């Protein structure tokens, strides 16, 4: 436990100067005076510690917080030579005379005893101020010079009153312990009786009861067996919290144990009903997008390097050993401390050439996945029924239906081509006849409407313009 709390010191406990062990259900102080000799600040509040012990070797300890515990006597702090502040708020310190054991802590300047039974004694503040001349603050209030003088003047009378009140308190505590022991013995007997007759049925005298049908009896027994456990648990819970009791270390420990039993019962119920595993890939092979750790991410495509880049905002202070990366051709999966992050990729990638890098400043995980060259795209082919025969006499509507499954291609009609074809300006002739003879043998056909002028004469001896 101490090593887990030493993460800020690279898990080294021997050089620790501050450690927080609050709310850990600690029932005894041990080992810490041998493991952490250089400790300066120690937090032990809100535990179940009944006694101050095993702290005498902490010579450098300056602040000790023991609030919300079950401490009844101030003791075993003489060896803490550097102690400056002691917090014992809401404990069960009833022996006010035990405060005098702090005289040896010459550097003690602050003391908190709020919420303890000794604060209700007459002359409490005067006794503490007079017993500890090195104190500067008591329960958060400054101790003035005049208050210290007045406390020292009537110290003998205050000591006598304090001792008498202590005797009465100790007698009352002895009675409370006896009552708690009797109650604990009665609870054990009740549990034994319940274990003997735990069939959930009610027993009565047959001579005083009216005859009832057998079917009704069976139905009542079944209903009682089903309903009685829930009702008993609820009734016991209400009785436990509504029954008045004195505020003592035993009652506080009993409440803690009751809550611990409830917590364990809930954990057992959760163990009986395990969570269904999350579906990452469906039965038909479709990969799902999953973000269990609820991390921010950014998926981009790097056109220059022909790669896909996934930027995952992993927690900055998380250790890299808790991250597992798995890149597949169609998806990427990252396991972050047992939680799955899965992303479907827009294109096929090369898993072997992919890289995973983590930023030392932001902690982000960057996956660089190059695209796969020559991707194979699967196309579904439609099988034609074998019973259908296509003939040349099929109608145009049937041709259209058969061509519906074939992808259409847009083609341009060459006759409607608007661009000028320079190669077809002069018609090609046979290689035997020359260009002049060919033009003479096949003169161009004249149409009814001539584009020449009226005085134009076509002389056949003149060669045509090429």
C-alpha cells in the first residue's frame, strides 16, 4: 500500500517525505517507522486506528493527521522530535490528562482536539494551555499571552476538576463496553437460531388454528419462502440504522463492518452476473467502430506519403506498457488499459509497414499506416438463370433487361464530333494513280446550287489546288 502511494517518488519508500494513507480501513499503525525514516508529513485520517503506536522513530515528522479514527489516549509521540502540528479531530480522546505526554515535543505549535469527549470537560482549554506552554494555536484559535497567564494561575483547581470528570467518563466507557459485549453475544445467538430454522416457514399451534385447505397452505408456504428473505433484509437494515446507540469506537466499528458486508454482497452479485463480451466483429465479418475508453481521435489521409494517420488522445501520464496496438489491413485496434478502441480504415493498408509513435509532451498515440498498392476490389457478379434462353428474335424490351446488369459506357458519336479532323481534309486515293490523275478521273460532284461566281469557267487543263 505504501509503495502504491509513492508513485510521485518513483515508488521509492525509503526516501519518502510525504505519504497519504487516508480512507484505507487501516486498523493498526505498523512498519512505517522502519520503512520511511525521512517522513515529514503523514496523513492517516478516516481510518479505524484505535491507538497511536510505531511512530517514535520518525524524527523528522512535522505534521501528523489522525482525524476521524478511534483513538482514546494521546501517547507514544515523544520520539517525534520535530512534530509541529497534530490533528486528532473527531476521535474518542476522553483522558484529557494524556495531553501532558506532548510536553516533550518542544516544537509542537498546533493541536486540534475538536469533536473529542474531552472538549466537553469544564476547564478543558485552560488545562491544555497550561500543560503545553509551547502551543501557539489550539483548535484553530490563537493562544494569547494573557490567556496563558490566566491558565497557569488556576491550574491546580482545573486539574482537580479534570481528574474527577475523567473518572466519570471512564466509568461510563466501561458500561458502554459491557453493553456492546452483551449485544454482540445476543447477535451471535440470534444468528445461530436463524441458521437452525432458516427454512423460511412460520410455525404455529395446530390446536388453536382453524382448518385451512391444503392448496391454500401450499400457496402460502411458497409465497412466504419467496418474500421472507427480502423483507427480512429490509427490516434488518431499517432496524440497524434507526436503532439509537451511543457514539463509541465499538459502534463506529460495527457500522463499518455492516457497510463492508453490504459491499461484499454486492460484489458477489456482480460476479454472478458477468458482463457480456463486447462484439468487435459481427458474425458476417463486418468490423465495428468501438471506443470503450472514450478517447478523442483524429483520422486523416496523408496524400504526400500515401498513408493513413490515426491520432489517438491517450492519457498523458499513462504508462506505454498498458497500451497494445494491432493493425490489420482494414482496421486498427488499440487496447488502452483493458479497454478496446477499434476504427475501420477507409482504405486497405500495409500492417507490416505501419508505425506507432507516442508524443512525449501530449501523450498522444500516432499510427502511420501506408496504403496498400494494387488494392483488389471485389465485385459481386449476378448469375443468370439456366432455364432462360436468349434468341435473336427477342424483343427490344428483353434486350434492355439483359443489358441492365451490364455497366453502361458513355460513347461519343463520331459523326457529331465538332472538332476538325485534319487527316480527312483531302480524301485518300489508290497508290497506283497519282494525285493529278485521280483528280481528273473523279471530279467532284457538283450540286444543284454552286458556290462559284457567275463568270467562273472550269478549265480541265488547269490542275486543281492541293
